C-alpha cells in the first residue's frame, strides 16, 4: 500500500454523516443509520455519548454569532476578549434615590385667608371713612357734621358702598400674591357653571321668595323696623334698590360663602382626619378641595348664624325675620356647594333681593307711597 493511501485511510461506514468536507455536522436521515444511538449523536453533536455533558460549540459557529449592532461579524481570532472590557462594580443602592410622595394639596380658602380678608376690609373701612370726612369738609349734600351725615342717605349708603368697593379692590390686588391665581378664580367663581343652571338658580330664588311671604304671614316682623325707616328717607328707595341687587349680594357672598364657608368645611374635615386617621378626600378636577357631608352641613349652619345676625339689626332682631334669614342662608350655602360656584349663590341672592324689591314696587305704586309698607 502506498504512503498516500496510508495517510488518508478510507472512510468507515460508521463515520458517515458525522462530518462533511468542511468539518461541519452533516444531517443524518433514517437511512444513514439504523440505530437510535447514531441518530441521537447526529442530532445533538455537542453531547458526548458517555456522560451526556455538553461540549463547546465549534469555533466557526461562535464566530458567526459575534455580530455587532451595525452588522460587522468577527471571526474567532478577531473577536474581542472579555478582558478588554473592564467590569465596573456599582454598589447595590448607589443608583437608588428615595422620592417622597408629594404633599397633599393645600385646601384653600382657609382661616388665614379669612383673616387676610378681614384686615383688608378694615383698611377699606378706614379709607372710606377718610372719603366721608373729606365730603363733610366740602359740605356735600348739605351735611357738615357726623350727625347730619348719619341722617343723610347719600352719606350712609355711599359710605357703605365705598367700603365695599375698596374692599373688593384690595382683595383683587392682594390675594393673587397669596393664591398664585386671580381672586375670583381662587373663590371658585365659575360663572359658566352658574350660567348653565340659570333656570334652577332662578327657581331657588323664587322658592326663597315664597318662603319670605309665608314667614311674613306666619311670624311677621315689627311694623316700624329700622329698615322701614331707612326706606322712608327721601331718595333712599332707588339707591337701596340698586345697592341691594348688585354690590351688597356680591360682597356678602364673597365673605360668607366664598371664604368663611370653605374655611369651616376644611377645618371640620381636617379635625376629623386628625383624630380618626382618615385620608383627606382627593381634590376635584379643577383642583379645589372636596368636603364630607358632615363638613358641609356643619359649615352651612355655622355660617348662617352670623349672616342672620348681621341683618338682624335691620329687623330689630325679631324671631320671624331671623329664622327666615337663617333659612335663606342655608339655601345659599346649598347652592354654593352643590354647583361648586360662588357665582351661582350670587345669582340666587341677587334674584331674591330683586323679587323682594319688585313686590315692594308693586305694593307702593312704584315706590311713591312708602307709607303702605
């Protein structure tokens, strides 16, 4: 036998299907081997026959898998080794940062806002008093003393109107610095919500007007109350009519339903949460706070008492008008809380006063016979 034939012995039939000319595994069909052992070893070339341990894959197969993101393929010799890439060991909690939960939104208005409003009202009262003294100095409307000014409707009602206007002006200028929003936006004015419910608001004002008529029939007030004397002053009725349907409802609703009512609701809920551990209610979609039923009922009752007492002097603190004013205030609080709009309660308050003045207009023949009151 020649040297060439010794160097390259003929292939044995048992090695058929194991390697082709390129040294790669060659698939085996059922005709290639008649035993299960040959089939298994051909289908799993990396598993040895002895112990079933996995053996490394061929170098060319590894080289084909080393492909970069841009499609470049490394061969076995060109592939970078893991030692070329330094391993950076990061502490376990070095990249972890604790982010505390956001604090609950501050529920405004609160008692601090009520105090600020009171201070601005005191400053406005001082300024309106200076205006009245200046008018007395120039003898406007024939008055030169404080006693004469108290008996003159222009001074009495004009001083109150100047007080209200200056209070509103100071609030519009100062409150945006504390609220980071306009004064009326911070009061939840929401004129669009009130305009969309105008029929219901007029109906609520009509219900209050009917309640006033019933109260006058069942528990009438005194016949010569201070408010009746004011109406009989020369030229007073038309000034009171304009003042009673415009400026007076606006300022009273701002003070009682715009500031005091939300502050009392928030104080009630905060106290309840503090002692019971309950979580505060989530704010509404507009960012304003929501209150529990207990808070709204409690605040409405508490607000209605000083509201009735403020008007009690006009009716000599008689029980009938006092109970009527408490009921009217409860209705206004309900409108303010149900619609979530201060403009809604202003509309009801102004419409109620307008109905009262309309009844007076009809009963006195156009305010010409005020003695019929």
